């Protein structure tokens, strides 16, 4: 594993280990103070499905949102709030700032990042792309502002298939980064000519096909619902493959009662809320005899804490800033994604090299 990913992961795990859980009394106090401060500062909480259930519930009760990264981006842009508090990981805060440069964007902890973002450093990525100048550069939302600024398209797992199909219909060859499993899945699903960068998500990469087969045998009536950042051997066992929002919609609309869920287990909180009569089981993350490394929960997402959200808003800490030139260029690619259905022509040229 890349040394920067290993170091950042270790720090996240250490912080999560050392932090004590708040008592109900403390939590009540934090919620009251935070709500009053959010009203005073006209702030809204924009939260990802993978963060702690307490933060998800608070986001909804305070008039904010819990969503996937595509909806978080849209919501933040359209929000009338002056301050956006992003509970998730750093690239989500950067995307919010890029789309709403006039708003203040703060996060509970700026060290909360993502192995995909860390594993796609801008200078190495530029060097890689320079070997294939004929290819259109499509990057996943889980990348730095610099990588987005350099790229022709940004996609999330909700909209990647239609965008890649559209590029294929326009005879474009593609470089896809950073998630190699998602890139493989897009290649197989669309038949597009895709060259993958070799990044992976430390959570989804841990799902194991052999153990999943065993679990399926023990639960033959369960449907297997998998996120496409998982290895292809796991995806092959799925009844449904989709983004976090699509996974929620699938379990809500399915007539089955039992599901095996292959993504960060933070998503199960929202599934239980939307389908309280159904049962959800985590897909296995570790092979026989192995020590669980991730337990299907992202250590960087786990760094989000309601007390730190209050601290950031109270003290004006942990603000996301993106240099103007990078922000303007990244905004072009992100807005192209958000307006994708309205696009008639697909630009054929690489934006920058
Ligand atoms: S779950 Fe994976 S893709 Fe999502 S933030 Fe964590 S490391 Fe990144």
C-alpha cells in the first residue's frame, strides 16, 4: 500500500481508538448548542451515508441532508445557507466549495480523506495521462480538486454508466481513475475502451468472494447488493450493483426481506430507516482466519464527530479553501456531470495536459 495511505490510515485509526463516545447528556448538549449556532450562522449540514448514525439523524432533524456524493454536491450548490458543514471526507468538502465559492465550507476534521484521493497524486496522474493524449480523462468524484481540474469529466458511481456510454457513442477512448474495480465494472458494463488507474478503496477492496458464497449458502433467501468499488469476484455474486443511493432504492423496492450489503456499513442505518421491516447483513470483509482490517467501515468517515462539527463552527476552524484557478477548472468538469442530461454535444478534446 502507498505509504501516504498507510500513514493517513494509521492516524485515522489511532484518533478513532482514542476518542471516547459522548454520554447521552453530553450529546444532547452538543446538539442543542449546534442547532442554535447553525441557525445564527445560517449553516446547513450536508452529510454522507457512511458517517455515524448520530450525525446522519442530526443532519435530517436540523433541515440538512444525508446523501451520496452526487446529491451532496447538488444540494450544497442549491442551498441558501451561507455556511455548509460537510460531514464526510475531504474531497466532498472541496467539491462543495468548488460549486459554491461564495459560501464558507467547513468540515469537522480536514484529515478525513480517502484512499482513492491519496492514491491519485496529481503529478503522477498527469505523467500517466501524457502517455495517452488521445484518451479522454474521466475521474471519479473521489479525487483532489487538482485532479478534477486536470480532467475532462468527473463522475460519481450514480452517473458513471450513462456518461461512459455517451463517451463511447462519441467514439472516445477513456482513461478512468482512480478506482480500478469501478473502472473494470464500467468497462464490462458499457464495453467502452477504458484504461484504468490502479487505485482502490480500502473498505470495498476487503470484501471477499469465497466467504460471500458461504454466506449466500446460509442465507439462500437473501439478495446480494454490492457497490461497484468492490472486486469483480464479489460483484459477480451480486443480485444488484449500484451506487449508495441506488442500493437504498433497490432494497426499499425489492419484495425480498433479507439483504447482504457490500459497502460501508454506515449505509445500513439509512436502509433500516427506509425499510424497517427488512433485515440487513454485512458482506464478509475478511478471509478465513484473517484479522478484520476494515470491518466494512471507513476509518476516515469514522473521524466525523458531532463535537468536532460544533468546534469547527464555533471557532471558524477547518475551513475548506480551493485556489481560484483550480476551482474554476474543476467546476467546469463537475458542472458538466451535474448538467449531463442537458448536454447535447460531448467535447472531444482533452482539457489540459
Ligand atoms: S469508503 Fe472508500 S471510497 Fe469511501 S471515503 Fe472511505 S476509502 Fe474513500
